[in-house]
């Protein structure tokens, strides 16, 4: 009898509430909690394309694709190496940390995809073109000088322009084949683009991105009022000749620098990014509606936490991913989630000499980790991320140093070094810009598991370092590193990196069995 009554109650409950709509998850800001700065974005059909900045990393100028503006995956890079020069190759004591290529501009014009960028390292402006960013090859052309943080713009008549500058914005027309700029076409576009945000600027307006919508030109810029925050300023005009009128468009959380994107169903968003401590500069989407021909950003002027877009499925495997270093015939050597710190020496790494392992070999003597070659990296990400590897040190030579790094100017390492025929586990901190060994322990085994945990929650910005001799019991080594996003030199969020370099003699090698990246806090047993 009781069972019958229970069934009646359950049936009644289902009739009343069973047809109610189940709440669906929605996207959250930031849409990518990882270092993806200087975004340029566009849509072709139902596919969104985005380019970003990775500076001194190789390959460079990452191109990502998405079907919903939230879930992105790597599609290609514009180049394997930007140029064959000492600073990019980490030779003769030179490097180009924090330089390389900066803010790119991606456009689609007459069946071709165009990406333009510039490099302080070479003082050149670069164009890359392809008919298929996912499967095609990018063709590179370049010319001097370097046009800083420019916006590439194709007008309706087919003429192409650069808009660039800081405070005083300038425009110049390009040759029809994009081989350079036309003589005597440079002029001032807007005399003081920061004016809508006031007259006390710490950073004048820059980062131009120009769009044409319904016959009107809209120019996005970032500025930074003194004592304030990163701010979006928009100017509009009915002609490139002006007159231009400007507005302060958004001033919330420091979310700024980017442009406009529309969806196939007619909605609009601004894509922008936020400086968020040591994880780097992280992308946000801000809803846009239109009033009297102006794009109005945010919900009552604020950046919302929730968006009316599909929920994120996570950054794996699209932007970061595990790698067991097993390759089937025809598979690429390295998936697109990987980038080298500066140009690699391709003769000194292998996935085939020991199948199932990444082998990093030494070919020269280095006394500085930051000047050593062939550190292989992936982004860290928030709010929490953990990178781990299994390192085989059987073939290290005296003076060799190998392991896992949290890479930025103020880096932290956990690894193994060989000294006087003996191997030692170590943790080193570069917090003071002088690499300091915090702890070392004798190592008798040939293999050791290494792990770094990065805590970016509420800008905690702390990394911790661990080792395990059996892959199950983890012990912390050294001390936590207070991570710091430095503008001088590196200018990017922390990355996980696998490294091996020689300090006394070349010819040794380190074998990495896997790299695994996790977004969960791992319980420790020490």
C-alpha cells in the first residue's frame, strides 16, 4: 500500500514538474582563462577565426577556430619560424623575450585569409595569406618598417589600409599587392584618440581595430587614464576622411582592447581581454546592442559574468592537451598546442629515436637556462592548472640539467642535475632574477615524476613543485614560487616547459615519457 501511494506521489510530481525546462549551462567570463592576448577576430559563414600573440615562441601567430565564440581550438600557425636571426635563435648570447611578433590583424577578403603583424626584433611588417587556415599553407611576405599594433582594413572599393599609432592615430594606404605602403598616403586620422576618456593618460590610445558596419566606420582603441583602468574608446565616422566623433565605451574590470564580432543570428559581441596576474591576459566577451548607430558595450555598462552562449567544454584538447609522445604514421611531430621557446634546433629533439618518448639532446654549453634552446612549452591556465611529466635521466652527462619549468622571467624549476657523476633532484627559483637552488636531494633512480601546480584563483599566483619516485606518492620540494607577470622581457603568462641543457659538455640527452595537464587539484601524500 505504501509503495502504491509513493508511486502516485511520484507520478503526480512528474506531471506537475516533469515538463519544466531543465536549466541549460551558459558560457562564463572569461571565455578563455589562459594567456590569449591581442585577439583579432572575424567570422566567415558559421566559423569564427581568431589570431593572437605569442611573441618569441615558435611556431608563431596562432590561429584558432570556433563555432560558438566560446570553445576554441588551434587551427594553425602563420609561421614555423619568423626569421633566422641570432635573437630568435638564442645564439651568441642574444634573445628576444617579449618581442617577436605582437598584435596581429586577421581579415577575409575575396576568398583569401590575411593576417598582418609586425616584429620589433626584425623591424619588419609581415603579411601571411592562405585560402584555408586549417589545412592550407600560409604564404609570407614582409617589408620595413614595423607598423606597431596596426589594424589591417579592406574598404568596399578593395583598397587596403593600415591604421596605427599611440594617441595620435595615423592611416596609410597599402599597395594593391600588399608588398608595401603607397608613397605620400600617410596622414593623421585622429589627432587625440584618448580624448573621450579624459586628458590625464597613463597610456594613450593604441591597439587600433577598424570595422565598417552599415556604411559607418568604427574604430576601437584601448587607453589607460592615470589612476584608472584599461578603457575602451570608440570613434565613428561616415568617411575615412572624417569627421570622427568618439565615446568612452567601457570602463569595467580593466577589460579592454579588441573589437566587434557578430553571430549568424544577428547578435553582437565585443571581444576584449583583461590583465589577470601571472596567468596572463585572458579573453572576455561583452554583449553589444546598438543605440542611434553606436555600439553599446556591456549590461548597464558592466562586463557580465554569464553570457547567452553555449558553456565552455574546457580548454582541453583545443588549446592545451596531454601528450604521451606516441605517434602513428602520418601524425604531426608535435600537436599545435606545443610551442618552442624561441626557434628550435630541430637536430636536437626527436620522437623517433625512442618511440613513445620526447628526447631532448644537448648540442652546446649554456650557463643560463633562459638562453638555452629547445624548451618545449604549453600554456598554463586558470583558475588552477597542473603539469606533470615522467623524466628518464639515464643518459645525462656531467653538468646536464633537465626537468619541468614554470616559465616566465621569474621562473621556477623542478628537475634533475648531474654533478660529479651523481644525480640530484632540485628545485630552483628565479624570483630575484638570480637563479637560486632552494633544495636538492640525492637521486639514485633513473626515472622520476615531476609536477608543478599553478594556483591563479583570485590572482593568488603561486606555483608549487613536486616529485614522485613511484608516480603515486608526491612530495613537495623547495618552496612555493610567487609568480609574477613581468612586462620587461617575457610579457606573457606562465607556461609549463620541458627542458634539458648542458653546462659542461654536450652530447647527453633526457627522455620525457609524457606530459599531462590537469585542471584539478591533486591530493598530495607527503
